[in-house]
C-alpha cells in the first residue's frame, strides 16, 4: 500500500450538508470544461462536521495537479482567463438575485436552484484557482484585478446559496426546521427524510467524501478506508503566541469572543476580540463591533484582508488554529504590527 497522503484543513464553513454535496460535485465530481482530464487524486476533498462547523480537508497533490493543468492551459491560450470570467458571470446571472437576497423556494424551484449552483460552482472554483495561480506567479496583473473584483462581488455566493437552501428546507419541512443543515438533497427532493435519531446524529458529527455520507464512523475509519491522513493540530495548555499575516496594523488588548457559526453571531459583545475561522458578509455587524479580528484562514490578498482594511480594524489572519487555541473570555494581545496573537 502506498504511503497515505496528508490532507490539509484549508477551510471551515458553516454550510449545510446539501451545499456540501454541491461543493463536492462542483469541485471534484463535475466535468471541468476549463482544463483537460479528471482529478487523479481522489477523493481529494473530505468534509467533517464537528458539531459547530464543517471543516474542509484537501489533498495538496490534487491542488498542485489543478494548478499545473490550469497554468498549462492559460500559457497555451491566455484568453482562457476571459472565458472563466465571462462564464462564471453567466452561470450566476439567474441565481445572483437569490443568493444576494436569500428567500425560501418551493421544492421544484429549489431543485432548479441547486442544479444552477452546482453548474456555477465549477466556474467559481476556476476563478479561485486562477486567482491563486496569478498571486503565486505575480503575473497577469490586469486580469488578476478583474478576478479579484469578481470574487469580492460574489462573496455571498456560498453563504447566500446556503441560506436559500436552508430557508427553503425549513419552509418545505416545517416540522424539521432544526435539521435543515443536515438533510441530503436526495432526501429533500424525494420528501423521504430519515428518522429524527439519525438527523440528531448528523447534527453532532459526520464525514462526507466520495459522494458518500459517513455517520457514526471515526476519523481513523475514514483514514483507513481511503488511505489518507487528516491534518491534526496539537492543542497547547501553556501560553502561546500565534503568528499570522497582517491585514490591518494596530495593537489591541481585549477579551476573546469566538464566532464559529451563524448561531453565535447575535451573542457577540461589542469591543471584544473577534476570532473566527473565516470572514464573510454575514459577519459585517460583528466586525463593526469588534476591537480587533483574528482568523484561521486568509492571506494578505484575500477578501478577509480587504474587509479589515475597509473597516480599519487591527487584524491578524491566517493563523490556522486560533479558533482551536483560544476560548471565550481569554484576555489576549492582538499585535497586528508584528502579526502575532498572545494569550495574557
């Protein structure tokens, strides 16, 4: 047996199981029209619902393959970048009003919406990979600006689409509102929901990969099944200094308030240090009320960094593990001049 690949946790998202299905389909299963061939490193994506949020692990070998293929195609035909921009805009054209101002849909319209989201996700992915490629090579500056503008304008695509899905499921299944985040698309479309006991189990934990839902299975079971290892972060009991990238400079002392998912947003205390896995438009009210911001994800060219600069909020981003290290109420120093976060 070959040595197992180490899958790295790149994202944490407060997404429903239905949107996770669409994400997996668009990122791995669906036919890519912008690069030849199919992803040779499967299952490539592994999603883990921790009970608070869904962590997304990716195989770096698969990521490298995508970027290599994409670079070859762009070098062969630079107009591919324009195709990606144009096609993504076209694919989201009919659904943009919905994900920007989410509302509940009927079951038939929800099916149409989900199909369109899946089609758009292929090109959403293409846009993000092209941005990643150009930032790494520091090339195609004009195209990069266009891509970054489109990315910022479509920041609501993921969270907004998820809100549409969950609002719709809550309307369609009013007796199961609590479980809108753990219903599979096939179950919703067939109106054959599993028992409440199973849905409760899904709320607590699940793994999703290879177009399969794993319930009641351990991380070790999944790793052995697919010959892979999921990145593990050691938790420290001693005082620690985390390092990240500076999104906006400043130095602030304050108490931690973590916002891991949508349910925790309303409880945010003004003047606290906002610590979150990532930042999207839904967190703007919390950002306005925060004294400083720390995230697991992000880089200096990310949308998170742009938001920090827009609100002139001292921020250290891309720490990888801030949400796992710090607890609500911890007194910390956010030194966004040197890019460090220290528990006091």
